[in-house]
């Protein structure tokens, strides 16, 4: 395959993921409130949209059934919950049956304890065209609802109309703190390698990289441009400047994983949190093992890593890069400081997203946001599709749906995370004014050999 063909294939896959993901999200979003109705005459469960403008709760409801020209009136007794599972196994060896709907035992508001056991379950067995109601006792092992979906699922239109703007304003207002802290983090990592860039210059290049993140694949694509400009600003230390950008991003992602994993571990009673904690700490453990191997010459030689590295092209740059990584290993206190700085960065992102979630009425606890948001942001950082389109939505739906969120609410959360960041990323255009991102006059940096590190920089 030619280089041109590979380029077009890569582009097709990236944008294909975005298109497919967005398509799946769009076709599942409900513009108006949605209900599941038991049609007695037709003996079937039908999906219907609530006529716009009817407050919740209010009965009877005027609903529109797909394919019908006229509206119909339904009462609360006509409604069913969307099931939290696809199928159940029936007792007495009757096999499996698809679950079409659940009739709750009591009203959603003020449910007594143990009300997660439904009153009736609407099922349909294979080969039987007529659905029937059964009791939880007829299900093998019983039936307990792990997720109680609302009888009336909120639609995108009402969610936006009823959004609390004060939460959204606050979510946007606190976000610039992330850029200031990441600039300080990168400044420390640059100083360790002996790359002398001023604090404002570091902030400016950081904002320029953020600006390009808006248009590049993933939420970290702008790092390529950031590394390019950093190299131009450190002519005698190009390789180290590029390495600093990579390490800066890796440190940030490790801190995000650590924070999300710890938050998930504290909520391990929730199945989704338990899975996130297990996956996160497994990945972090694997990374720690790789670091141990990389720092042990005997293991590197035994595993053939040194041999493979020695066969890589551009050996001069490879040796400079590995030398820069050795400097970071020797000055680990600064790396720990960079990791510590990353925690309030990600905490700001989580709080901002939580405020957006509260603005749109998502039924999530404050603690659960500290698990969902890191996973969604991490998935968006993968350079798969522009701004993580489709990928972020997939993980948001996967984690929030079991907590009684609709797809529209999950999408609102991801759009909020993305739009708040884009608003401030676009503000980086102000730092493009002047356009000179080459080495500033009078700047100095040590040679691209072994950097000289001041004690104050190493312990920063």
C-alpha cells in the first residue's frame, strides 16, 4: 500500500468512526419526551412521544404514536418503564423470553423500600407472537430492577428549555484555570530539560496548541502543532522540547486515570464503577511494569528492547529522546510535582462537567461524575475522530444509561464537555496574533546533548 493510500485510509477510518457514532446517537435521541404505552386493544407495547408543552407530571397525557395521524390520551396506568435488561429466563424450564416493558409496583415519587421489584413484566417468548404479562416470581431467580427508568423520559427540547443557565455560566467561567495550570506544568517539565522558555511564552504556546486541538483528531491532536512550535522556540534543543510535550501529555493522562480510578474504587458498590476501577488500575499496573522494565538494563537486554531501539531510524534523535527521558527519571520529584498539578486541572474539568449535568437535570450523583467524566475525556483524547466525535458519546451512554440517564442526557453531557473546552480553545486564537512562533530573539537554551539542570528546577 502506498503512503498516499495509507493516508486516505487513515482519514476514512477516523471520519468514518465519527460519522457512524454521530449517526447512532442522532437516531436514538428523542426531541420530545418519550413514553412506553401498553395498548390494550392491539395487545402490544408501543412507543410514543409526548405532545410538546405538557408539564411533568400531568395526566392524562396527549401522545403521538409513530405511524398514526391522530393523537391519543393516556393515563399513568397505561405507562410502562423501559426494561433494564433484554431477556429473562423463565422458571420450570420454559426457556428465555424477551422483556418488552416493566410495570412498576408504585409511583416513582416516594417509592417504599424494596419497590425495585416490579409489579408485572411484559415478555414475549420465541415463536409466540402475543406478548404476555408475568409476575417477578415467574422469572428464574426473581426479577429486581437494577435501573429504574422514569415513566416519562425527558426529551432534548424540554431538557434545553428547562436548563439552568447559572450552572452553565459557572461551568464556563471556571474552565480557564485548566490552561493556567497546564502551562505551569509544562514550564516545569521544560526547565528540567534545560529548555529556557519564559512563562508567558509557555502559556502562549500552550494556548496555540489548545486552539489547534479544536480542529485536529482527538482532543490531543493540537499537541503536534504545540511540539512543532516548541521546537522552533528552542532551536538548540528541538528534540527535548518535543519530548517535553509528549511527557506533559502523558503525565496529564496518567493523573486523569488515577483520579478516575480512585473515585471509581470509592464507589465500587456500583457495578459500572467497579469495572472502571479494575480496568484503570490494571492499565496503571501495566504502565508501572513497563517503566520498571525500561529502567532496568538487564531486563531491556533480555527482552530485546535495546536491540529494537538500536534498529529504529533517525538514531540521533532517538538517542536524544531517550537521554531526555533519563533526565526525567533522575529528576522524578519534578515529575511528581507535574502529576500533582494535573489533579486540580482534571478536578476543574469534572466540576465544570458536573455543573453542566446539573444544569440539564441529569439524574447523577456528584460522586458519579468523578468516574464518568474522566472516562469520557480519556476516550476523547484518542486520535480516532475529530474532537472524539462518536467515541465520547459511546462511553457516556454506556456509563450513564444504567444510572437512569436517557441518550439525550448523555449526549448533552458530552456536548457540554466539548463545547466548554472549544469556547476557551478558540480563545487561543488571540495568542496567534503576531504569528511569530519561531525562536524569539535573545532566547537561550542549552545544547541538545545532556541538559544541565539546576537544583531548583529539579525539585520544583
